[in-house]
């Protein structure tokens, strides 16, 4: 990506780096930016596209521990990394410590990951209704045992384990401070907070003050902030307001893989920002399509079905007509994709703020789905422990 806008009238010496490189155990990330796992988005194709635009740590889609242990075809696809992708980062989800331990053991013994992230942040009902994701830290002993199992298996191989979580289930059941301290005590290399509750889902504004409180509570490992980073300036504001050691970017990069170039420039104190005209956007979409075809073993139709959902994000704010958008939403081959893109007015410039801001899932607050009796106690009863094991066994696929 070479299209940039330099806010200054003349080149100036780059100031000192705003944030130093991020250290996660033995891993040093050149820019303190992490790509958050997003189901159906952060596959190897999209991660490569993002790496081509800027630095950071790029985490694969969440994979269930049971699916990894069973070596399902989709779970093995999820943890696939390109030969030149370093560090290789995998996010694991599960509700049973023994299964988590077995999954992590498989990853590290077979040299399939350089970094493992534990998911305690997913608010999706199919995850939370089994006691997983954002509702799991409410059960303190279960949370501790899962983190302990992951660290125990990864540590002998020098593989750092990190935790990503939310504030809690809702405003009456906050868990992030206790969970952060427990994770730190169990030996994780960093903790990341999406500053919303499960009940918030993706609505409203992220509570960055919670990130600041977590930073005060967790003192020996990096604390990373997540939520409402739509532009490089948002990341700078988050760091200034919270004191966090780095940022985690999710929805903000959908249709904007060049956001990582902006973030890298911002954290190095440089003023330039990527502001692509439509030609560059079209070329990026096509490049994304090529990478998707490779990822899906030359199955163009499957790759194009996946690329369709990215189209609206790429064209956010650009004056691209509804007929073209609808046609792109039905594209079935790379040649058809190229033809439709070439038919656009490719000389159109960057449209300004219309191309920026919120994108992806938002919605409204919703009552989290939890197992029956989940909120009655923070302890694990024998009956609930059995249900959690059954929930782990019922998972098929990544």
C-alpha cells in the first residue's frame, strides 16, 4: 500500500516511538497491535492481506479445544499458517480444563503455534449458553483451572499463553479484575480486555475506563485494550487514557486491512495515514480474492462466497451503486470479480470520514444466554461440572 496522506507540509524527522515494541513472553511484536480473532474473517488469507499492510501480531480464528483434540478437518484448516507467518498465533476456546490442556499439548508438541490465546470474550449465545466465552470467568475456579492447564502444557516449550476477556456477564456480574489477577498469577504473558460486557454484545461505546482499572490491577504483564478502535487516532487516545501497553483490533479492520499501516505509523509517531482511492480498494479486494482461492485449495466458488461478505465493508463510504454491490454479492469467480471491479469509476478519490468509523456487528444489548443456575453461585457444582463436560463433547467443528 503506497497511497498515503502526510499531514505535514514537509518531511520531518520521525519522533520517538509512541509505544515500544510489545513483548509477549519470548515474542517481540514490532508494533504493539494485535488482530483479534473473528469467526469467518481472520483466516490465513485475511491475515496475509493484513500483514502485507503493516506490522503486528495476527491471531487465527477461534478454534474449539474438542475439535482440535479430534483433529477435525475444519479445526486443522483454522490453525493453518503460511510458511512465512511468524509468529503463528492460535486462539483456543473450551470449557473443560482437561480438554484445553490436551489441545494446547497437541499444538505445542507438534510445533503448530508460537503463541496461544485463550478466549474468554465471545458473547455469542451458542458459546455462552454452554458456559464458555464471556460468561466463563464468573466461575472463578473453572477459569483458573483452564488457564493453569494451558500454561502448564505450553510453558515447557516456551510458548506464551495470553487471555482475552470481557468486563463480565453484565454490569451486575463483572469479572475482569479478578480474572486479570488470576491469569497473571497463573503465568500468562498478557491479558487483553474488550471493554464491554457480554450483555453489551457489540452495542454502545466501549468502557475504556475499565481498561485503565485493569492496568492498575495487573502490573507484571502487558495489558491490552480492545473496543472501538476504528482509526489510528482512536488507538492513540486509548493508550493515553488507559495506559495500556498495546491495542487489539477487531471490527475496525474489516474492509480496511490498511488500518495496520496507519496504526504502525501512529505508534512510531509518524503523521501519514493510508487514504486509498477506489482503484486501490478494488485492487485490494481482488488480492483478497486471490488469497481466498489459495486458502480454499483453488475452489473459486467457495472463495467467492466468502469474499462477498467483505464487499460492503470495503466500499463503506465510497459512491458505488447498488446494482454493482448486488452483482458483487453474487460473484462466483475471480474473472467475474475482476470484471466487476474494473467497471467501477476507479479514479474516484478517498471519500473522507464516510469510509471510516464503526463497521461490522453492532446491534443492541441482549440478555446473555447462560446454563441454568449459572449466576446462582461462582462455584462449580458436581452437576454443573458434568454438564460442562457434556457441552465440550457436543462440540463438532472449529
